[in-house]
C-alpha cells in the first residue's frame, strides 16, 4: 500500500497579540469609604427606630410607611459601599 503524502503546515500569518502587564489594583480602600458606609448604616437604623418609637409620626410625618423605604435605602447604600471595601 503506498504511503500518503505528508502535508506541510502553513505558517500562521496572524499578528501576535500584544499583552500588557496588568497594573496591580489598589489594595486599600479610599479613606472616605468606611466612615461613609458606617454613617449610612447608622442613619438608616436611627431612621427606622425613630419611625417605630414615634408611632409612625416621624422622621417625615406626611409620607407614612414610606419612612421605612427611606431607612432601608440608607442601609442599602451602606451595603453597596461595603462591597467596595478591601
């Protein structure tokens, strides 16, 4: 049986990808992050506690139960800032 002919491999004519060295990211959080995060947690907590203690009259009297949404919004902002903390 005759031997099959060997094919020559074609050279790859694509240009080589230039890889850049990754610059190391900051390993520390910005100095404003922790105080802002803690402040948002505390403001949200105080807002909700004030709402319950005042029997739904304060912090903003005319919005009623939406005061809970405002309090939890502050807490949510605190949690979103906590994801950036290193």
